[in-house]
C-alpha cells in the first residue's frame, strides 16, 4: 500500500519532468552538393549570404581580397563561369553564356536554401546579377554592379541599339577566336571596334585571367549586344552602382555617373551611385581598400 501511495505522489512530478525535458534533436537533412556544367561555386564563412560574380575572363579569385575580409561575418559564394581562367569549359562550349550562368546561379540559390542573398557582379558579372535580380524579384536582397552597365554601348551613345552594334560584336567574336585574347586587344583599332569607354571596359577584362577562346568570344559578344534596360523595371531589390573614377576632366571616366544615371533610370527605385577614385575597370583589384569600404557600406 505504501508503495502505491508513493507512486501516486510521484506521478505528477514525473509528468512535469517529461514535459520539461527537451525533445530529441531532429536529424537535419544535409544540403546536397551543388554540381553544374556551367559554373563553379566556392563557399566560405558563415552569416548572411553574399554572391560574387566575376567579369569577362575572371574567376572567383578576382574577389578573394574582398572575401577574405568578409567571411568572418558573411557566408561568401565565389562564382566562376566554366571556361574562364584554367577551368574546363564543359557546358559553356555550346549556346549562350550569361543567360545560362544566371539560371544556374538561381538554381544554386534555391537548392542551397539561400535567403535573400546580396549579389555583387563585375562587368559581365554585373549584367548577370541584374538578370538574376529581374528573374527572382523579392528572393534577392540587394544588388551591386561594379563598373558595369545594362547595355555597354549606351555609355558611348544612348541612342545605340543592339542591332547597330551586332556587326562589330560579331567581328570581335570572330577575331577573338582567330587571334586569342592577347592579340585581339592590339587588333581592335584595325578591326573597327572603336567603342570608346564601353569598348575599353569590355576588352580590359579579357586578359586578366584569360580562358577558353570560345567562352571569351561568346562573353564578349553578349556584353556588347545584350540590352537589359527593358528588364530593369522587374528588379525590386535596391541597386548600388560602383565605378572607377578620376578627377581628370578630360577623361571619359570623369563623366560616368551621368551616363550611368541615364542607363539605370528604368529601375523601380533609384540606384545609389558610388565612385572609387583612382580605379579603372578592375575596381576591386586596383583600389581594394576603397572597394572593400564600399562593399561594407552596401552590406551594412
């Protein structure tokens, strides 16, 4: 009887203990490794997600000095388009380049469960970032384009159209396949590819890390002919435009902000413009400290 009495007294306390005990941890399903025949992604650090997209002829390593200063507070994702640098061209041997790359980065964001990542793209990579932001809407947190334009020829003539530029771009495509990236730059004037500052911005990236001629030629062609201005209205994320600048009033770079403001006027909300003095096209390499400060302001 005494034993039954003790059990009756203990029962409520046992129930309370069971209610207070933490539930066994549920095993989390690991996120499968991402595989793509179009892009390579290197991930490091922890925190909010930041995706870096390189320009023509660059790999993810172009962002390394910036990423090294961010990965203690952010999870950084360094993208490389296959065929740039010493990477295998794989799926980029056929078809377009920027469109498929954007689609693969979008798949990466979905499959890896990234929540409203920030996108930072340089040159051609800036155009890819704009494509992603237009496609994904509210799923993108913010966008920074670095020395890039939704339509590079508009930096020379706002009235230029893709159809007008296409013959020159096709000539550049063929010349790059024939001569290679190093020889092409010395052939530009002879080929009639005088696109002023826009041409300089596109061609300057070719020799940085190089790559397979096929993917470089396709990237060059697309950078000169693809006009993303009609898609700007679809971008809901705030956009920051960073560009190299000089005090020299005779330099085209001194007047870039006005050209950029005109080119990005189709955005749903006005872009923020930030110039990096002393930098040309390779802003993050030529002025790493000033660029890092701009990125920190952008992310903050």
